[in-house]
C-alpha cells in the first residue's frame, strides 16, 4: 500500500479517535480494506495496477475473448470481477491499459498474504 494512503488513514483515525463517531470509523476501515484489495490487482504480464478511475469498455472483440455483442458501456472491470453492468457479459479476458497484453481476468488478482499460489 502506498505510504501516502497509509498516512491518510492514520491521520483520519487519530481525528476520529478524538470524538465518538463509530460510523465514520467503520467507513474509514472499509476504505482501508478497499485500498488493500485494490493493491492486489495487477497485470500479470507487466505488473501495472489500475486505479479506481481506470475504465474498460464492453465492445466487440476478436481473440482471445471472441465477443460480438458489446454494449459500449465503460466501467472499472475490477469492481464487478469482469461482469459488464450493461449487458451482463462475463469477461474472461482483460486487456492491460499499459502494455496491451490480454490475460485471463482471474489472473489479475494477486494472492492475499498467506494464500497459496
């Protein structure tokens, strides 16, 4: 996790600790978990990590997905584990926006600490 993200979380926690705002603390902890999950997503070819603002588009494509019914919607494919929110197509392959390589969508998820693999 980037140092600036950790610093922000620590500072917010200290601010919350001074008051009794349990809901705010729970929200902060969920953001921390989301950030940690996002750090485990990376291109298996080049290591590029997409940001929360990264977008993919559901479009007709040849190899390796061979899909010809793209709906045109743009979204962050990692928020839905590759399922298009527009047409419900389950993308099995994801193209890297940095190196252009296609990789199986599931291969983008690095194992969590303590996981085998």
